[in-house]
């Protein structure tokens, strides 16, 4: 397969416009990466290279031809028809610039890829949301809940709308529930957590005062009912008779105490009684 230097590739850019960037990849150690040459025409040959050093040549009707410089053939698979190159179980040493040189209709076309492999410790920590509520105000904290790198950037979303770039925020309850999401990230990864802030419950003072008003009234009515006794049957007629009888008793008592009155009424003078005795 014909080989081209960088200068030749530059000429292709100037005259043909076939040389174009295809992808930026940032992954963690142990990941698998697949590069895909973004061309529509069928290639008869493809050479996959890292920093202009060949890794594998693919040619129609022939077996893949590996080159030993990087010693990664046991982790590489490639397809001429699909225009793909897969590198498995990557390590930081796999980082660098990759290129696919394709032969299409007798012309060379380049596709470029950049790969950055990071250690697992660079992965941002998983986050969770802590909250505290007082009346209708809710405080929210976006905090790491697992091992990992500390986030360098935070962003809060209310639904699909970004509302803050701070780690901690304060929100007010609304008439409807709110779904808030914290996205914590660094230059290589991100993690997120979601919380639902319940709707605001309106106070109803007049309803709240009803128990405080009704209870004293009920107690007062109960006491009044208990102290009031229903009169016995016939008590209305006995009262006046008792009073009349009292008056008669008084009158009779007066007569008994005053014998003079009693004798006068009988037609006999007390003086006459004395005279007779004599």
C-alpha cells in the first residue's frame, strides 16, 4: 500500500479537502475504544497508524498485516468493510494521535483521532443530594458519596432549565413539585443525582382556629347543660299552694298566740271570765 508523509497529507488537504478530523476520545483505563472512519465510499485498503507508525494494514482479499512496534496486536481488531479499528482494555500508554489512511478509488484519504486514557482515580466521585427544609425554604447540597476525584464543576437543573452553577443552592417550594438535578463533573467524567422538592402547602388560618374556638364553646355548653335540672312534674302547681298554706299557717299561728282575738271572735269577753271566777 502506498505510504504518504505528513507533507503529502497536507497537500491533500489543500487540493482535495479529504483530510478531516473525526473524533476526540477520553476514556478510563480498562475501557474499549472503537474508531470509525467517517467516509461513505468503499475503501480498498486501510492503514491504521498511531503517530504515523503503522499498527495494522487491511487490504481487500488479504489477511490483516500487524506491525510489532506497539505490541498491541492481541488487543486490536479491525474491519475493512466497516472501516473500524477497536482497541480493547486500554491503558494510559495508549493515549496519543491515531490515523486511518484509506485508499478510495486510487486516492488517499485520512481520518484523524485523538485518544486520552485516564487512570480510574481521575473519575469523578458519585454524588448525592442532602436537603434541609424550614417552612417553605429548602436547602440542597450536592456532595460526594463515593471514592473518586472531587468535582471541579457543578450545575443544577430544574427540569431541563439550568438554574445554578454552585455546589449548594436554596429553593422555595412552589404550587407544583419541582424535580432538581445536580450534575458534578471534572475534565473527564461526570455524575448526577436528582431530588424532588414537594409542592407548597398553603396554610388556612380560619380552619386552624376552629378547634381552638369550638372546644371552649363545647365545654361551656356541657357545663351549662349539666347544671340545669329539669323541673319535676306538677312542681308549677305546688309552688303557689305552698305559699298560700304558709300564709294561712301564719294567720292561724297569730290567732293561737293571741287568745284575746280568739275569745272575741267566739263572742266571749275575757273580762267576763274573770268576773265569773270571782
